[in-house]
C-alpha cells in the first residue's frame, strides 16, 4: 500500500517537473515573439517618424512654390546704415536695405543675396562664393584608412603603390631609370567597391592631404566656374603638398565630347579642358598624386586616357567570394560575435554585394542584435541583415 503511494507521488513529481519545463519553454518562446514584435514596432515607429518628417518637408516645399520668386544678386559694398550695394545679373548696381534679422557677418562683398521683387529689400543672404568652393571639396589632413582596411583588392593596391605612392615617396627611382611615372590613375568599377578607400589609403601611406572633389557636384554647383574651380583645386593641392587629389565621378566632366557646344555642354567642356591643361602642366615626380574614379569608363573622352594623363586604368570590381570573406572580417573586427558564425557561408550567399553593401550587412546585423537586447551578434542577425540589404538592393 505504502509503495503504491510512493510510486504515484514520484509520478506526480515527474509530471510537475515536465510541466515546469514545458512552461518555461513556452515562456521563452513567447518572450522571443514579444521581442520580435517590439522590434517590428520600433521599425514602424522609425519609419512613421521619417514619413512625418518627409511630409513636413514636402509641405514646406509646396509653400515655397506658392511664393513670388526672389531676385539673386551679389553684394558689392556694405554700408553702416543697414544698406548694401548690390549688383544684379544684368550688371546694374542698386543701393538696397536689409533688415536687422539678416546675419551681418555673412553680408560681405561677394556674398549672394536674395531680394524681394517689389522693393529689392534683402530677404536672405548666402555666404560668399569662396566659402562655397571650400565646402564643395572634402579635405582630410591624413586619412586614417590604411591598406589593411581594404579587403581583397591586392592587385589594385600593388598598382596604386607603384603609380601613386612611389613617385611621391621615391621620385629618384624614376629619375635614375629615366622614365616619367604615370600622372594620374583612373579607378573604374561599380559603386561601393573601394575606389575612395584606395585613394585614402595611399594618402595615409604618403602622409598626404586628401582632397576629394565630386565632378558631377561642381558642374551643377558652379555652372560657369568649373574651370576656375579646377585651377583652384590644383593650386590648393600644391599648397598643401604632399597631397592626393581624388576626382570622383570624373565622367561628369570627362564624357566624350559631342558635336553640340551649347550652354551647359560648352561649360562642361571648358572644365574638362582646364583639367587636361592642369594635367599637362603637372610634374608627375612631384608630391601631388591624382586619382580619378568612375562607374562609366565606356563613356570617357579618349583625351583623358592619353599618355601623360590618366594613362593607367585599373578595374575595381565587385568582390569575389574570397574577397567578400576578407571584407566581412574587416568590418566585424570590432563587433562582439557569437562563436558559431559561419563567414564562409555568409560570403557564399552574398554574391553580387559590393564592399559597401557588406559593410551595411555588418551594421544591420549589429542593429538586429541591439533590438533583440542581446550582447552578441548571432548567425541569425547576419541572415536577417543579408535579407534586408538584398531586398533593398532589389527595390532600388
Ligand atoms: P563610389 O563609386 O560610389 O564612390 P567607391 O568605390 O569609392 O564608391 P568606397 O567609398 O571606397 O566606394 O566604399 C564605401 C564604403 O564601403 C567604404 O567606406 C568601406 O567601408 C566599404 N568598402 C567598400 N569596398 C571595400 C573593400 N574592398 N574593403 C573594405 N571595405 C570596403
């Protein structure tokens, strides 16, 4: 009788233990679901906020379209009694008033002002052109990117060392042999593959100032002044030497010349001619290196590729599997990772992604871990991140 009672007691305890374990599994599962719902909610909140911002911006834009247009003019002289001399596009000079709300610091000769059409009162003031030029280029004293931060472009690194680094660090080698090193090097390939990184790394290695200009930007911003701008960039590089000039999207000024020589086209051609002139008058054994980049080598003007100009063109392709693994290694170096992440598999399934996309995958994986309130990034975070980045690429 007693042994029967003991047996059913044990059974009961076992059942209780089993139920406890089952319950805790269910609780874990529910918690996991809750976290994922919270994650989704966070994402929706963020995108809602972004949409609200966009709506506000668009409303602002619509309002600005309803207003009467303003006249643009340049300040020629500033007087004490809240008056300035301005010159309009046709050349006439006017003495006009400006309100106390205008930033007097910005109101210098050369500054651009927007004027009310009726009374020519100053409504807004923009900094003088000189400042605008400086903001259009990116200047970095000695970038902190090194060759070790670049995954999988070994052959391209050797080329850039020979053609840009060596003429700056050891110009005598070329002199001894009796040849002129290439003046400029052209990197071509799809976006986000490391062209800027290569140029920054060579600047780092040569302790050079990195001066980046985006050709398409200055064609748009400085219509009518592209040539002057090119000259300024080369002068600045000489002043700051050793320096690396990096011209991104060179196709914007270096597209094969068409028969049409109207307005904007003519202006783009003038800018290109100035660039060619700067290249021709340039000593390649000096301490300024020129690196240009493009995604469209097929449309470049032959004149740019002639010997003595950008006579070395190096392809920077999307990374292969081995390079993708190296790039992932570089971008996860500082991340806290779970032990069993299979980077070989990750690089296998990320075919077609660029270096920049792979960096985005790492950042996104980190974001998934943060949202799940985990201290380490796990394999699933990477898979979710790849899914997200690949979907984004398909949409755009
Ligand atoms: P674009 O043609 O759009 O100017 P790009 O080729 O100049 O692109 P980068 O600006 O060099 O591309 O790359 C963008 C970012 O992507 C880099 O800051 C880096 O984080 C990452 N990246 C790209 N390629 C590599 C690579 N090979 N190794 C490591 N990181 C890379």
